[in-house]
């Protein structure tokens, strides 16, 4: 007998990898973090709502960009339309800035469910 015949071979079967343990651990960590948070429940809920709104807006923006690229609508503008596009963007930004200033100057309502932070 040779040395190779005496060796035993062990096969280890693995099931497909899963993200379930990672997701469960992340959710568990978030739950524990919320329980031991130094904020009141109302403050924590407001912060969570604000973060979720921002995440949703970002996701919607990215999905919109992706769908434009996929559908072929994403093209370089022609040189003559670049100036028009730049002017449109500037006017749009000016309008948004004016709206934001108006919202900032509005007196805050006395409603406790308001999710906005006070302006210093």
C-alpha cells in the first residue's frame, strides 16, 4: 500500500450563503440601539422619520436617474442647448431657494407631530 491509499478524504457540504444572519444582526443591533438611546421616544421617532424621508428621496432620485439611463433618454445636450439648460437650472435653483427661505421664515406650528427641527 502506498501512503496516499491510507489517507481519508473528508467532504464538507455547504448550503448556499445567505444574508439572513447579517440582516437579523443588523435589525437586532438597531433595536438595541433604540432601546438605549439617550433621546426621548418622540425625538427618536422624529429623527427616524426624517432619515427615512431623506433615504426615500435619495432612492427615488437614483431610480429616476437609472431609468433615464436605461431608457436612452440620458444624452449629452447639443452645444446650443447647453446655455439654455444652464439658464433653466439656475432659474429652478433660484425658485427652490426662494421657497426654502419662505418655509424657513414661517412660524412653526404648535403641533408636536411636526418632524422639522427648530431653526436657531
